[in-house]
C-alpha cells in the first residue's frame, strides 16, 4: 500500500500530541523513505533544557543513525509546523529531498513565511509542500496555548 | 585577567585543528560566558555520520548542559568559519548574545555572506563581530583542502 501525505502528517500529529502531553509546545515530525517512517521526533526543548531539541532536529538525528550516514537525500520530512531557521538549515544540510508541513509560522517560519531558505543559493534545495492537514495542526497549537492561559 | 576576542578565537582554532587531525573539515567553536570558556566543539560530521554535528551545534549542546538551561543569553559564540543556516538558526534559538567569527563563508554563511539572518525579523538578534584572526582561520581551511587534493 502506498500512503499519502495526509497519512504521514497524521503520524507527525501523533508526535505533537505526545509533546503536548508532556507540557511542550506541540510540534511533531517524522521522516519517510520509500513509503516508510524511519524516524520520528517531538519538541522537547523544556524537557531536555536544550535549545536544539526541536521535533525536526531529533528526527534528523534519529534518521542519520538508522541509515548510518548523514545524507538523507531520499527522505521526506513531515512536520506539523513550518520549520524555523535552525531546522530549515538542518534539513538543507542533511540533503532532505522534500519538506511537507501543516501550519504556517508567521514569526519564525523559513519555508515561505518570514523567508524561504530553500530558494536561497545554498547547495541544496528541498521541495516544499505546505498546508497538509493545516487545520488539525493549527487547532492543536491553539488548544495548547488556550489551555496554558487558563 | 580579561581576555580579548583573539584569545577566545585561538581556542576555537585549537578545536578546528583537532577536527583536521581527525580528517574533518577544520571548523572549531567555543562558547564564552563571563570571560570564561564554558563549552567547545569541532566539526564531526563524518566521524559521527550526523548532518547536525557542526562545531557550533556541539558547543551549544554542551553549553545548555553546563548551564542547565536552553537560554544562553549571556554567552558569546566564537567560531573559525561564518555559521551556516542551521547554526545561525541554532544561535538565534539559544538566544546567544554575540557571534564572533573568523573567515567568511561565501557559499553558506548566514551572518553577512549569503544572507544575514540576525537582521531578519526573528525574535532574537545576536550582534556580530567578523574577521577575528581571519587569516589564520582561512589558512587552516586552505591547508586542509590542499592536503586533501594531494
């Protein structure tokens, strides 16, 4: 069976839900190669007290381990929120083929919102698909911040 | 005794030398708070087979551990080569106060060369000092690539 983008985004959404359960801003990611999830990650910045512990970074680290190399050129990365500068840079450095994201991030998004780093003259240019399960991804973030204010 | 930028850059250069000894592109970094080196790192991408293992990332990870938190707002980061998109993003995410670098990177540098991410509308804007021990930093990289071609 061949899965579609919505299927893989729902796996990223599950990861984001786990972040929320642990009191973290709910962002989740997964990395897919040959129609198979090879790595997952969710935001753990507060849990790990580590500025690097974004969902995408943890997934990339795991994917490098799984594949035994740093070039993820046959992989797609699915993430519920548009990647920040650090994560977009990490995606470029890891030669990831394609970025699929759900909700836009008007404050820090570097795949179209604040800027589009994939179109800058770096040595690798991932393709971008945005807006996959956008409403679910947005709703999850909104709910989290609403609960936080209560 | 109060140390100057050249002193801390010489520590980053020592780290870069260690990278070269291990067959890695020689880039080294250190993080300084209150006139003291609290973390160091050197490029280990091939050794670790990890796309994230740049000098700055490893130093930031160590600094978060040393300080027990992800906000490095009282820290300066010294690095021999201008930070790439990922590392500049990580520096912004970690709220590092100041970036000091040696050699420019015309292909991937995001602190003035390809772009200046510290001037984009993100939520933190590190100050930049460039060109510290620039010749030594450049010479080390040139030597490494010359030896590689032989």
